[in-house]
C-alpha cells in the first residue's frame, strides 16, 4: 500500500499571513515562559491566573521552548541554560516518596506543584502523561545543550539521570497498558491509556527506557484499542479533540515512519493528523448544532477552558455549556467554544487551512488576543436573551502554559523543524520508536 505523507511546507507562509506576523504570534506565546516562571526553581505557572500552581507539563514545554528562544534571538543561551539548570536541579533534589506532600514518586511527578515549594498542590494525581511531557522537555534540553563546558554537561547528566529514574513498568500496575496515574491516598487511578490519544510519546519514552522499560507487548496492547473511522470522506484513526493529534507530534517527527497499524492503513501519523484537522474544519462548515461563528475559518475544538457548567436559553433553544472539558469533532462534546491556539498547533499538518483561520481570528475577533498570543478559548454563542448591553459571547480571561507551549513549538517545527531534529538525535526516542515497531523514513 502506498504511503501517503502530507507536504509539510516549511518557510512557505501562505496568503496574507506573512513571516513577520507568524513570528510575532510565536514570540508573544514564548513570552509566557519568560514571565510566568519562578526563576529560583524553574517551575512554570499552569495559567496566568494569580496564585496558579505550577504545571509539570508546562515546565516540560518551557524546557523545549527555551532553545527556540535562543535560536530566534529572543533570549541568550546563557539565560536559557540557567533556567534549564534550575529546573533539572530542582527535580533531581525534590522529595520522592509516598508522603502526600512530596513532589513525586517512582520518577513521576504530581500534575500540579506549589510554585514556591515545589510540593504537591492539593490532592492532584501523580500524572503519567504530564510527567511524560516534563521528561521529554528534559531530553530536548539535553540534545540542545551539547557544548563541553561544565554547565551544559550538567544538563545532559541530570536529564539522563531523571529519565532513568522513571519506573514505567510500575505505572502499569500489573497489566500491559499504562495507568493514568496514582495517588498516595488511594493508589492507582482506575483509568488506563487506551484508544488513540496523546499517549504515543508516553509509550515511546517508556519503551526506550534503559532502566525500567515498558514490556514489549505494552504498545501492541495500546494500539489494539484504536478506532479507524470514515468521517466526511476522510479515513482516519479517530480522536475527537485536536490536542490528541498534536501533543505527541510536537516532540516526535512521525513523517514517513510507520508502526504496524500505520503500515496496514498505508499512511503515517502525520497524515492522520492532517485528516483530523480537515475533519475539524468540515464539522465547523456543516455546523450541525448551529453555533455562532462556525465556518471555514472558525474552528478548533479541543481540551480547553469554557464559559462554565450552565444552561442558557439562546434564540429559543436551551443550550448546555461546559467548564474545562475535552471538546471534539464531530461527536462532541461541543458547546460552541473554540480554541485558536489549537488551530495554530496544527500548522505543520495543514498550513493551507490553518493560516487563513489564524488570520480570521486575529482580524475579526481581537478579544481573543491577550498578553501572550491567543487566550485559551472563546464562545460567541454564550449569551443571554435578556442581555441588553450589546455584549455577545464569552472569552476566557486566562492563558495556559500547556496551550502556548504547543504554539511556540509547532510554529517552530513548521518553520525550521528544530524540536523534531533535536528529538531525532535522542537515543531514547530512537530506541522507543523502534521497539514500538516504527520503520522507514528517517529511522
């Protein structure tokens, strides 16, 4: 079967969305990681709301974002190195154990940490997927800081030690697939990574571990739960929210390489993400639930902030709205909330439809552009028939680190392929992909 791979058009900025405009969008997203970071320990706030805890996934994105900043001239290599060392030294020295206020356990870390102390925030879970993005950022930093001076050598040594400390096999809790996480109060969460989702990177890093690897059958057990569907004429591996088709791709260059599942379907996962992006746009064009704004250049359903869990009567229709939830197309949930950042994160897959949509959001809906590139999300349908002040819709007041990291990194993968190149040079990534059955292409 012929392999179909999309044309990733690096440096080909289409229509009126020029290089300068894309550079500005990317840099404004980058600024979040400069300003919303505790320089003493490198922890990055989950969101721009005052008092927000740190998100370990946002820290992982920051570690990959800093090399982009250096290469683009937005920060010095010395500053990036200092921030990176602060992160690595903090996590290496942070308390690991079963105490409920520790930072992590078995090499994994709690989803949210106190910005100052670095201890577990609230009763959040020890998160396997968020720890994955944190470790990936550490490995990206190790690949970038390749000089022979003492500090850059320390980055490589610490990143390797932190990766080797992760006990991926423990996280399976006796089965083949990986659990979502663990809490000291109740043990493992009842959920596992099954069905196509953002866990490709998790399984690759787990399989590539030189110390506590996943078993060989773990990846096959995961892919056995995939759903292949035909939607709007596109055959694809289904995942409703856009982030499912983006988060692992931020780190993994999956163009032209295939595992057993992809070889059987005659595609690669990059092509699958391109099709998923087109499904999102087609859903918005058809707009089966008749939400305001939806159309050719107004789409982007993903996990995002929302107007709140409530019901309102709008134009005679009772509509339900949600808070933070994973929205998806075409099977929902959908309450009219779109996330412009998620459109930007699909840039390497389908620039021909992403760039006009970004231009539309910026030019027509200035309320979604905040201090750091796009705000999380907005909803033009969230209004009340009783309102008389002319206000229409809802816009999230916040920026999230796990939204803006993908904007910076996917813009850069589209423009230069920087993070993809760094991760291709990582032995653990290569080993994990091969153990997962990936072949061909750059492998």
